[in-house]
């Protein structure tokens, strides 16, 4: 078993409210990702689960038992930090074995566990080396192996891939999901990288300024963001947001454009709104009747696709296009909109008006 449940976590550092009522329910065996920008309270949340800081309010339940008052050592959790501190004088093998040695496990068990973990992380050939003889990515793997060699109740991981270069990070994403599956253990994984969250998580909790904005599967968070902030944080290029309001059966933009009002748009006439459009739901090719007039602002070639920036009034729309697209800044064009996939937010509260209705 390895369920982790936190309820109403509050923690301030002086005037800074790091956690403001954080509630999370991590099922046994989940790959649960806490996603948020720097300063959102992610590390503080993990430290609260591990019992490393005193809380102002809230509770931590492990496997259904109240563990709020338990010392870190008895919680039986393994934490992987962003800065992997390996013992410099020890070989990779000894580093990985150290948590089991500290627990005085029998030699045969230690050898078997190190062998299994180094196999999973593809570091068998590095076991005799010391940290100074390893690259950053290799050190990170050794550090992960050292954490994963135990079988704790759950693993807490604090941005463990942040120090790796992009290619290794992409590789490790796949490795970690594979390892998670083969261990069947509970992972609580913290990151500020939405791609990591979307690609690895079963469940994502989006955290902002110490409050949970939304919890859901990667698809739910991407396709049905609870509010404008989540919509803007998850997705690349970022979602375009256009100021508008509803008028009868039309949506009317501040820039003067109009679009048919989607069936699911439950807004009151005149209510200030933001129409959220993702780059892949827009096209510079003529293919439907819902379209917006604009002018080409710039092209951003990304190899497999080009992001076309289109100016609509004073706002910029980001449109995903074929890599072969061409154009001259200033040239007039129309952007086709897939309204069935659009989002609508209340401009005041930022809350989604489309999340529930579809
Ligand atoms: N020990 C501390 N002393 C003072 N402020 C802290 C301390 N730890 C965290 N904070 C503050 O609490 C907020 C949340 O921090 P943290 O949990 O580290 O965020 P994250 O891990 O999401 O980047 C930040 O504003 C941070 O500056
Ligand atoms: Mg942090």
C-alpha cells in the first residue's frame, strides 16, 4: 500500500504564504505530478508530506493513518532531491547500496537490489566508477537508483530531471514512467515543466501560489482547464486569449470581429469573457466558416511545424501551421477557428465557462 493524502496544508514563512490550504489525494501506485511555476509551493508540499517542516495547519495521512505528528524516519518515504548529493569517495555501487547498508540488510539482498535497479536505469557498466568519473546524467541515474533501491511506502521526487540537458531529460521521462510501471510504487513527483507533467502523470495537480487550481488526468487538465491561468500555464505555445462578450447568437470581440456563439457558451449577454484558442485548433488555411480577420505578425519555424503569429486588433493569436507555410509580415489573412475546441473564461474570475458544459 502507498496512499498519500494531505488535507488543508497551510505553511507560512514570515509574510510569505507558501501553502494556503493544499488538499491532495494520491492513490496507491499512482504517478502523481504536482505541477506549478517556481515559488508555487511544490517543495514545501513535498517537505510537508515527508514531515521535514512543522505545519501551521493541515494533516497528512499515509495509508489511511494520520501521520501528521510522525517523525520523518517512521513515515517510510524516500525523497529524491533536485541536487543529487552522492558520496564522492564511494563507487556508484556503494552509493546505491548505502540506504540498504544503513538499514543493515543482508549482503545477498543488497547485491540483488543494486543489480535490479542498475538494470532498470541502464547503469550496470558504471557501478565501479566514482561520481567524479560520471557525467551529470549518469550521476542523476545513480541518485535515482539509490532512492529507488528501497521499497518505501512512496517516493517523493523534487524536480529530479531539472539539472539534465534536454536530450537526457526526454530520455529519462520515458525511463521513469517505465520504472514506475515495473515497481508499481506510488510516485509523488514535483515539476515546473508541463511537458514532464503531461507525459508522465496519471494525475496532475496544478499548484499556484500555494493553492491547488485543478486536479485531473493530463488530458483533463489540457482539454478542460478549470480556469484561465491553468489554460495559460499548460500548453506550448501558450493558449491565445481574446477579449470578447456574447451578444445573442454571436461572440463579439473587443477588436471588432464576430464568431458564431458556441452551443456550450452559457455566458450572459454582455458578460466580459476571454475566448481561449489553442494553436492546434487554429489554421491559416481556409477550411470552415468560423474565422477571424488578422494580419501576419511573424513566423516561428520549429522544424516539424511553424507557429504563425497573427495580429487580431491589438491581440496576438498563435496558430500552428505546416513547416512549409510562408508569408510576409503585414499581409492580411483569415484564421479559421475550431469553435468546438475553444475555451471560454469569465474575464473577472478567470473561471472556465466551458469546462463543465461539454
Ligand atoms: N525556508 C524558507 N524560508 C522562507 N521562505 C521560504 C522557505 N521555503 C520556501 N519559501 C517560500 O515559500 C514559497 C514556496 O516555496 P517552494 O515550496 O520552495 O516553491 P517551489 O518548490 O514551488 O518553487 C516561495 O515564495 C518561497 O520563497
Ligand atoms: Mg522547489
